[in-house]
């Protein structure tokens, strides 16, 4: 039976994640996994979700967003506040229930901001859209830096630039969150990845997803075919924001304290690097790139001070090797030899690495 | 595809507001009527006082030298540009203030002079984009694969193949659209436009880059499409064989103004047209 | 009133630095259609070179600035040749990521060479200060020199692009690379030249920036770089007077916003103004709107 290319790609994506999860769980259970790597499991899940969701905007919808970390930030703070409130005010003891509700809350809040930001942003095109998303990311970070939250019984207090709140402070302006119970777990991270893949892959293979890709390939033709371009750009943007918010909540609840500085411009760029290195529009490429590049600095620890320098050089060299026409043709030839050996492993075209 | 090309002239009769339409269309409202349509780009009048009426099943031609404003007329009709003067009535409805999407939903579809396919998508998916507004399931049905998804996807798939079969392209359904040969890309653009279920199909140089054999086939197909879907077709074309062979009403544009309207015979013998083309018309 | 005047002058001074950096962004964008994210880090390198020249080699300030310009020019040309030129035909996103890679590289190289401890940058120019309104309003020589440098650079660049053969070649390449090549213009050399000019300006900007805000770290360049880029977009990317106006406006908004609205939200305000401007003028203040050909 001949499967559709998109189905093959979807199966590869799910397959990679499930196999990796089983292997990791085995390594953890048999205590074979190094401690440093074990600590990276949840961040890896977070960055995979971030990369896949950004790929929806950059690869599928074709718009460059440089403010993805802003949505992660909203999700992280919402998640931290929600989980603490659920515990202190409602007395919800089950950490798993709190985690799941917090992740959903983080996604919803990020989605609301996605709509608010998307309305002005998506009127712009190309590099202008990129710079405005960058600007929004920075605005979110700046504003969050001035926010104070506390829980006082059932009440949730919020103030701007005023640390004197009644009750227990949970978000303390520039000092970040305080006294949050770290409740994120690796299996929930894995479930979030599967959920993200389910949403993104199914969306792409539906009427809406095709409309999103049509607006990417040719905006004018899409309009002439009766497709409301803004609506579908918005759909991709907001879906991506929701998923980033969920990833943010998972990330935030992995630490007892974190600050808004964690979600600055560099984080947006980092996720964009995952997407581009994994292949624009290639979902399983994003998964592998996010996982490898999150571990890479750890692997390079042997090089001590030089590791980030090496990271930068590797990044430049990979970009040159995969995008320079001359080097690319050498690369393609190697790939073809590899493909002949394993006929099933056909990759999606475009910028796939 | 061994149909005899339809060469017999259609009887054209005068319609109100100075236009002419085929006699068979007298019983239905015209699909398109423009009144004093025009657009200015920074003081330059690209199209001016464009009055045209197209019958319900007419094949109309829009010809004229390069730069005469033919594609601009298409852009005005499809609302890519908003006219600075005049009115466009589509199926009797004023399109003032509408955008491209609304114009398409009202029944106007087009192809592009410089092909604009969704190059990274498959041939079938390109046609499915055309079918977009006839499929009604939403984002959540799509993501969570509710029963509506499967039913409508199947119907859409069958409809897409059926439309592709007009040009015998059903075997290419899985190919990437951008990788098709030039002629096939032009044909795919026509199928995609047809998929939006238009009442008026605008073809911008459909035969450009085709060899005489392909052009011949295209002429037959245009007539077949008109007969099968009972729609009006308006085309811009430099190939006079094609225009004179299948167009019933022809409109000649020069410097943004209509210089002649009429049947193929009338246009071929019109001294103003001959002058505008500097004898080029003899090729046809 | 005097306070307002002081903020305004400070704003123009900071804005002038942004404007000089923005010129580098805008010229490179105009000609190579790429967002050179490493530009902000070239500023940082320029400042470190000037710092070292003055602190370790005890060179006079002017020589230090010239040395920084020479090093940055060379750096800009080398970066363009090694990292960007091979990607001339590649997708813009690939070039963007490469630029980010270069930015990481410069920051981490600086970290290895100069360490993470901030260096205290001695002002290059200590001519003295002007006191007005009975000493209530003081204008430092850095402020005056920054604004003066900005005006000189602006005039020089306008003359260069408008009057000289090389400048016209640059404009031709930014309009249409292919056509310019057919007219016998060496496109690669012209792009190198643009990077050279932009990087030399970055060195000047680095010295001026650190004269006003004297802490120098490997990350010193990134935030001013992003803001200057914002300024370039604000004014209409690709336009030289646009970069100038955008830079100065941004500096003034930032300083006034920090003074009168909220210190913490100064940056947010800058970006909010950018968004509002782009909503009403999608191509920036002086940018030309492009009509898509159908």
C-alpha cells in the first residue's frame, strides 16, 4: 500500500517521539541516564513543543515571528499563578490535576494575547511583521517585569509596579515567581508533545491547513480563490500561541522560581534556530533539532568556555552547508546514496535538512 | 480529444446599454456588466470608460497591444484594484466596496498571466483550495477528525479528480504543482479557478507558452467547459487564432480605452483595430 | 521646563547613536535585503577595540577611534565574505539564522577575550561641559559631539550615495541586483563596500555609546542593536534620512518615556510606538509603499 507523503511524515513524527520516550523512561528507570541529562528532559519537551508550534507559523503559514518567547512567558506566568491559586485557594492536592489545569490556563491566556497581538500584526507583511512580533515579545517581557501577584485566601491580587500586596506574593516583579511548587513531570511533557503533534499535523491535513498553506504559497492567488487570508494567518498564529503558552506553563512549573528575563528575545531566536535547522515546514525535523540543540551545550561541556563559541560556529557551518548551492549539491548527492539504501525514508522537500 | 473546433459564428444581438450578447443568452440576465469603469494610478488613467456586457454563456475576448490595460481590467473585475470610477455589476449585483474574496464568492474566478499556483502543494490540493468555500467543516472538526471531516474530505477528493479529468490530469493529482511542465501548470490554474464554482471565468493569456497542438486542445476545452458548466468565459490572449476561433464577442483595448467591440468578423475588418495593431492582425 | 529640555537633549543624543547604528542596518538591508543581526555586536567589538587602544596601549582617543573603525571595517567585510556571500541565493531566513550565528560568535569570542566583567569605558572626549540657565542645564561634550558626529555622517552619506559613482552603484544594486550586474557594476564589491561603511559607522557608534553609558560588556551591543534596527524600520528601512529621523525620534521617546511615564517601561514604550507607526504607515515614516504586481 502506498501511503501519502504527509501521512508518512506524520508517522515519522509520532514514531520518533514515542520511541524516544520509551528509551528515556527505560534509561531513567534503570538509572543509566546521567543526572545532567535527566534534568534536561522537561526543557527538551518544552522546546520541542515551542519549535513545532513556531514551525506552524514560520513553515506552514510562512510568516517570520520573532516573538514566540513572549507567548511562552505569558503561559509560564499564568501557569505558575494558576497552580498556586489552585493549591492555596481551592486546596487542590493532586499535582497532576493542577499541572494539567495550569497548562490549559497558560494556553488559553497565550491564545487570548495571540488574538490581541495578531489583529494588528498580521496586517503587516514580511520583515515588518517580523520586527513587530519582536517588538511585542519585548513589550510583554517589559510589562511582566512590572507585575506583582499575590494570593490572599480565594482572592488573587494583581498590581502594577507596587510590591505591597496583601497575602502571599507569587509573582514579584523583576524578581520573578516565588515559592511555586515544581510539579512538571516528564510524562506530562511527553503527552504535551503528542497533543501538539496531533493538533499541528491534523490541522495541516485539513481544509483549514490547506488554506493556510495556500496563503503562504501565493497570497494573491489564495484571495482570488475566495480564501480569507487574514483569517487563516490568524488561525495559524493563535494556534501557535496557544501551544507556546502550554509549553510555557510546563516550563514555568519545572522551577520553583523564574524571571521574565528567561523569555527574552534570545529565546525566541533559539526556537527559530531549531525550526530552521530542522527544516522549515518539516515537523519531525523541528523535533530532532530542538532535542539535539537543547542537549548540545551539555554535551559540549567538555569544551568548557569554548562551548558557546563552538555552538555558534556549528550553527554558521550548518547553515552554509545546507544553503550554499555548491555545498548543497554535494550534500544532496550523499543523501541520494543514503536514500537508495532505505527507500522509505523520503524527506519532504523545501528546506529539509 | 478529436472534437471539431466550433467555428460557426454565434448570432450576436444588441443588449440594452449598447452591448452585444449571444442570442441564446437573451433569456437570462447578463453575468457581467460594467459601466464607465476606470482606474487612475497617480494621475495616469490606466483604464477609462470601460463599458462591457457579457452574456450568461458567452465566450468573450479582450485583446489589444501590450500595455493596453487588459490585465488591469481583470484586476478591476476581481477587485485586486478598487476602481476609481464606474460600476461593476456581477450577476446583477453591484460589487462596489467588495474585496477579492467577496468577488470570488459572488462568482468570478480567474487565472494569472504569470502563473500563480500554490507551488509547494500537490496538484490535487491546488484544486481543493478552489473547492474551499464549498466545503464547510471548520478548524475543530479538522483537528479532531470528527465524522464531518472524513465525509467531506472524501467528497472533496472525488470532486477534485472529476475536475482534473477535464484536462486528463487526474493521474497527476499527487505531483507537486510547481514541478509540472508549463502547459500543465496553465491548465491546472484553469481547473483550480473552475473549482470555485464561478459564473464568470477570466483567463489571462491561457495559451501563452503553449505549442500549436496544445493551443488547439485548449480551444476545444474552453468550449467544453462553457458547455458543461454553462458559464461565461472572458479571456485575454495574443494568439489571434484562438481569439477569432472561439470568442463570440471581442473587445479591443488600446491605451486603456475600448476602441472596438463586435464579433470576430467585425473586429478583423475594423480599420481602427488594424491601425492599432499595425497590421499585426493579418497573422490571424 | 529646564528638566524637559535636558531630557530632550539627552534623547537627541541617545537617538543620534541609534541613528548611526540604524544607518548600518538600513544600508545593508537596502542593498542585500537581509536583517544583519550581527550589526549590534560589531558595535560592541568597536567599543572594545577603542577601549583597549586607550587603556592598554595609551593611544590618544582619536587614534583609538580610527583604529576601532579600521578593525570593524575589516571585520564587517570578512563577515560578509565568509558568512553571507555564500548565501546570496539562499532563502532570507537562512541568511537571518546565519547572522544570528555570527552574532553569537562575536559575543562569545568577546567573552573569551575580554571576560564577562564589565569594563569601565573612559569617555573619549572630555572637552568640558556647557552650562546654561545658571548651571541648571548642563550639556556634556559627549552629547554635543554625538549630535555633531551624527549630522556630519548624515551629510557625508547623503552626498556619497547621491553624488559619487560608488554611491550610485550602491543605489543601483539595491534597486535591482541583476540589472546592476548587466550594467557592469560589480555587485559583490558593492555589497562589501556597504558592509565596510556600515561597520565603520558601527565602530563610531560603539565609542559614542560607551562614552555616554560607560559599562562595556560582551552583550553591550545587542539591545542598542535591536533598538537601532527598530529605528531603521520606524523611519522606513532602506532610507538614509529615514534611519536618521527614526533613530532620533526613538531616542527622544525612550528618554522622555523613562522620565515622565515609567522607568521600567521605557523600552516597551519604544516598541509600542513602533507598532503604532507601522499600523498607520506600513512601510515606516519615509519608506515607499510597494505595490505588488499582479
